């Protein structure tokens, strides 16, 4: 091929790439959340902000997110968070030291199915990230006669589901044949879809988590695992679990 033709093609491609890039304006950081409150115990307000940069114009996905804190002493602190959707912040005294901690939830998908949580405290003008409770470890499987079992590793307790209200659909999908399980299959247990601070009757602030359980597909929700956690001596202790079963919705 003629060298002049090759050079012309490269030139035209370069112009095309630059033209596409020019059409998408560079995104600027936006303040998603801001609040003034005392975090250090000096009875003077500090400023907390969550700042995010959208992936593109009108995109709900924030490709860059950071927590910014300016203390009453004038110290500015910045901490990067993961990319995600709809970050929120609440303030609670989890460790009972008389000072508010910063608790942040961030959705990891646009549908809002699962979240990532952060817990921060300010000590000696430094922002320290603390651990938040991990999702429960759950083992699961379908059983004969349209039943299923889950076992929560942290408690050693098992729970049995009666899925007979789904038998026609499960037969049609080939999971069962007249109550006989065609092959071994596990359920899907998701990480936290919700992890929210809750105040107990004794005035303590705990975290209440919710994990969804699905069967043959993502939409086949068969129940939820609720867990309650209390921060004791710097460690999150599991204080309660509860299973919420969800029956098959009948089509009208």
C-alpha cells in the first residue's frame, strides 16, 4: 500500500478518536453528602463530606469517591472509597467512647442488591478505618421433596425451608422430578444487601444486617438472614440471627 495512503488513514483515525473524546466532557467531582457535627468531643462542629465523580454525564455510577473531613482544629483528612452508587453516611457511637463514628454504606450495583460498608473514627486528628461486620458464612443445599437447608457457620445452627409451593416451577425447570432432586445444587446466599445502625431498648447502637437467599435463579428469593452485631472491646460480636422465609408469589 502506498505510504501516503497509510499516513492519511492514520491521520483520519487520530482525528476520529480525538473527536469522540471531545464529545464526552471531563467529569468533575460533586459533593454527594455534607454534614456538620462534633466528631472529636471538643463541642465544636467538624465538617464531613462525601465527594464523588460520575463515570459520565448523568451516570449513577461514581467512578471515584472519597470521604473528606475537616476538623474544628483545621485539619483536613481525605480517604478514598470504592467506586459505586448512592453513598450514604450516618453517625453513631458504636464503641461507647462518647464520640460519634462515621458509618458509610455504598451500593455496589445499580440495582442495589449488595452493599459495601465503612466505619471510621477520628483519633488524634487522624481518620482511622475500623472493621465492620463481615457477612455470615452460610452453607446451603436443596434436599429431596422440595426442601432446602442452610447452615450458618458462625452459630452452627441449621434452618430448613419448605419449597413445595414452588414444585411446579421446579419440576418444569428440571431441578426436581416428582419430588426427586435430579442433581445436587446449592442455594445462593448473597453478602449484605442492607447493614443499618439500630438502637436497642437499652440505648446501645448495634448493626442489623440482611442477606438474601435465592434458589434456582437470582429472582427466586426464598428468604433472608437477619443478623445483629454489637461492637464489644473493639470486636464485632454476633448477638442474634433470624431467618425470614419468603413464600412463592402467586400469579394473578
